[in-house]
């Protein structure tokens, strides 16, 4: 499934669609929604105002792709923010959950996550 997300209502609808497909997958459903929400929220806030989101489910994994319209490059290794910080935990959380995170500079930020089922 592919979505163009321009606001939080569209974000909620897209994640709802993904969750309905993953309903019987237990932990991967929760983790997928959490990871996608973190990435999409960041793109809406910092990535040019429009996010491109897609996911694919196969027997082995859930693959999530999120792309924004700017050239922000996420660090290859995330670090945990200070406990008193109000932000800065998203990528660390994503890396703790996802089995793989990759990046492409083509057409802006493109983060691909694979979560084993």
C-alpha cells in the first residue's frame, strides 16, 4: 500500500489501514505502528510538510518506507537523547525495534525498515 500524507488525519488513516492488515501479527503490528508513527511524525514536522509512506507484508517481514521532500540525512547510528530532553528519542527507538534501517538520498529522505514477523 502507498499513501501520501499531508496531515495527522491522513497519517492516522494510513496507519489504521496497515494495522488492519497486520491484525493477527501480534508484536509486529504494535512495533510497525510505533515505528511508522515516529518516522511519519518527524517527516510532517521537519521534512517539507508531505510524507510518502508505503508498506509491504510478506511471510518473513513487514517493510515500511517513509520519504519526505527535503534532503535531511538521518545519522547512521542513533544515540539516546538526554533524559531531560523533550525530543530526540525517535530514531533511537526505531533502531531498537527495527531489524534493519537504510537510507537513500534519491527524492529526499527515504528510510526503509524491516521488522521480522
